[in-house]
């Protein structure tokens, strides 16, 4: 009679052994090392492999993510947005996805928030379906200096079978070289010369 409770306790201990496991959530993915002023760039926010391993216990139901983009100058020429990916999204539908950006909290910062929920339902996040959002960063040609991106304290992912979440460290994207100004091609120089001659002739005729 004592064997059955013991066996059940072992089964439950094994099944829920992952509860004490800690993950880093969410994750930066494909963040470029450099950006070019005036040229937009993208990266992704994803869930870790440990959560997207097809485990029947992970039970993802909702998430909210906050990001702060810290520039080296005040009132930076910088805008950010989030969108669910074309494929690989964590949920079967994107109808609940919301996002918004704003200036601040600092004079040199821009904030971005995005979230989605299927609660009270849950979903098992399988391999290849661990993307929360595609992030697009648009930089003005006048922007200078590095951009540091970090998660805010209200970032939260609700799921089962996990323990204490560790917020990943901030990432820094350095400023790359701006593209050189375009130089007219030989054909362009010819067109410019002809145009100048026409203007000179008109000026002489019409005084």
C-alpha cells in the first residue's frame, strides 16, 4: 500500500523538475553590430530554445515586452516599431498583438512596448515558433553615436514549468560610417554641362 504514493511522488517530482529551472527571457536575436545613419535596420525578440523545445508543460499564455533605446544625443533622430513576424510567431493568430512607442523616459531615449495574449488559453511553443516580434529601427541621417537597447522592468512572459527569469543584458549598436555622397556619373556631368550652357545662352539672349 505504501508503494503507490511513493511511485506517484517520484513521477510528479520528475515531471515538475523544470520548475526550479531559470531562463533568460526574452532574447535579442540578430541585432546588428553597427547601424548606418539614415538607414533602417531590424532585429528580433525571441523566446529561448529551452522554452520552445516542444515541452507539453511550457504553456505560454501571454507576454508583454518593454524596450528602451538609449542614444548618445538628446532628442535623437530615432523611431522604433514592433510587428509580429510573417512566420514563426509564438501564437497561431496575431489578432491580439499591440504595440506603441514614445519618447523618453530620458531626453536621449525612445521607448517601445508590445504585447499579446491568448489567456485563458495556453499554447505549446514548438521549435521554429519562438518569435515574439520583429523590431524595426529607423535612424535619421543626423544621428550620431551608439544606441543601447535594454528591456524594461515590466517585461513579462507568462508560462508554466519555469522558474526565475533572468533579464538579458543590454546590447549596444555602434554607429557605422555614413555612405559617401553620390558623385554624378560621366553622363550626369555631360547633362549638367549642357544645362549650364543653355542657361548661359538664355541669359545672354534675354539679358
